[in-house]
C-alpha cells in the first residue's frame, strides 16, 4: 500500500488543525473587531444622545457656559476610556474632557456633519485632528427646532485592538483545547478501526495465499467484528468446499476406475485368447454389468450438474401427487414381483394436488423407491403414504429392510457416500441417489427427514406445497 489510512487520517487531522487555526486567527479577528466596533459605537452613540439631550447643554451651549457639566463629562470619559467634546454650530470645541487640551474654543477644520449620511460613527483621525485612529460618534444638540451644536465621543482604536487581541487569544486557546481533545478520535480510530482493519487485511492476505484455516482474531460486536466473522465463515466454507471437491474427485475416480479396470481386463483377456470363446458369454455379461454401472453413474452426475448449473430453476405446476406415485410405482412391479415384495400405496383421497416440478418429484420418488427395493428383504413390504396437514402434503416411503447404521444417518446425503451395508448389498449403486433427492427437495424450499433402525427398516418423509 502506498499510503495507509492512518497516515491519511493524521495528515487530514494536521491539515484541519492548521486550517482551523488560521480561520480562527484571521476570520475570528475580523469578526471580533467588527462586533466590537458595532457594540462600542452603539453604546457611545446612546451616551452622546443622552448628553445632547441634557437641558444644561441645550440651554447654555450658545453662551459657552458649560463648566457645570465639565466634571460629569470628564468622569464619564474616564470610565469609558473616551474623549468627549461639545462643539457649537461654528464647528468649535467648547468643551473637551482631555485635560491636556487648551485654546478654547478650538476650531475643527473641514468638519461637515452632513457628510456622515446615515452613519452615526466613523473610524479615522477625525478630519486630521488626531495622530492615531479613533472610533468617533456624533449626536446633534437641538433646541427651538434648530441644531445648536454636536456632542462627539472619541475612542482610541488601540483600546479596541487590545480587547480584540484578548478575545482572540481566548478563542485560540479554546480551539487548541478542542483540537487536542479530538486526538481521542484518532486513538479511537486506531483501536476500533485501524487495528482490526489491519488484522482483516492480514487475514485476507492469508486467504489469498491459500491458508484458508487462518482465523482473523477480531471479536468486536461492531461492523469490523461482523466483517471478520463473515470472512472467517467464507474461508471455512471455501476450505470445506475444497475438501469436498478433493473427496468428490477421489470418489469419482474410484467409482469410474473399478468398472473400467474390469472392462479393460476382460476385453484384453478375450483379445489375447486368455479367455476361451466358450467362456466369453459369461464375461461379456460382467462387462455389460460394469458398463451399466458407468452409465448410471454418468447419468446421476449429469442430473446433479443440471441442478447446479440451472440454479435450480424449476417449472412448478399443479399436479396430482397420488397419480404420480402410482405411475412411478408401476416401474418397480417387475423387481418387486421377482423378490416377492409387496408395494402398498396408502393414498389420501382419490386426488391430492400439489404445486411442484413434476419431473423432479418423479425423480425423488424413483430414487427413494429404488433404494427401498434394493435394501428390502425378500417377502417384505414397502409402503408409500400421503397425508395432508395445514398447507403441506407429507409423502412417506417406508421399507422393512436392513436399515441404516446410526453413525451413518448424518452422512447419507453426501455425494458418493455409501454405508458398509449398502456397499455389500448394492454393488451397482453410485452413492448419488439421495444427494439428488436432497438437492431437489431443498430447491423446492421443503424438508426431508429419515428415520431408520438397523434390522427393522427405513422411512423417508418429505413435504410438498399443497396446491
């Protein structure tokens, strides 16, 4: 990997920190300054309006007799770190709270209140009067419907900048505290995401290398744990499938090799004269028997392949299962007569309709009856019974033969599996019949069960959807 997720997250974290600090410092400084400007100018303007409306100011401004409010204005100016002026209508300063000022009245050149427009404050040197910038507000003094002068309040901008710096420092400290606190997110990410993700990546690397027995050691109850469990489950299934394929190929090889060896050996013996002509009929029957085994094995494999390749696409239809059982049972009359086996059909009603793939269900019935006939004792019986319950039809095929050993019941559905009993009694069997039955019933989303006791018999019961 060129760049790990952790490096990307750390890079993004540092980038966010730098960008955030610059935004707080630059943008925050500007916003604080604007806020302080509006807040202070509004406060100073209200103070100026209050002074301008004072009766002492309005009655005595023309006579320049304002000594009575000089002291109170000075107190206000000191409290607010401001400088308060009172100007007459000749734009002369007649009251100034700055004790260093002299030469009253002092004219303010170029002062033009009309140039302020709708704004009640300005920032600058107030028409060249100050050497450093001030925030200045003015309020008119009116009496007898005319403007007698103005009240001006000036605030040094350096004080505003100092307040701005103090507030900005608080914002920067808060940002740094929050930013450092978010380091916990990186630690949580490392512990709950990066660490298990690394283990999952290692696991997938092991799986890709063929080590399907490796277990990803992630056991959390979150999405990472779920993903690890699913990957472990997938690997286990793949491992089982691999084992199954190896066993499958081994079984196919074994079941094909035995009859082919017999056929090859007898044919060669006939060709080289080892078997005399008068004995060839016997061995030709053996060759025919082995060829039938190969043909049945091939047909069963093709059936299983069709079920897999077609994704179990079925042609479901409504049909009478009782009639299908009768038709299938007729195919075994000759074999049953030969071994004096009674084939009893215990069917529910004259007709019993189900919804299923008729051809596949015929295959199920044929395979089950074929097994029942093969493993039934002579002069015994086989019962095929149908019953109804709720929305399902239960079909039972029961024989009274040798039965299935208890330790083999769980494996009878495996492909090519044969019990020791069946290997001795059913030499022509392929071990695929019950696998086909299981595949077909599962494809119908139905169930099949088996009950068997050695020496007593076996019963297979499967269900179908009632039409």
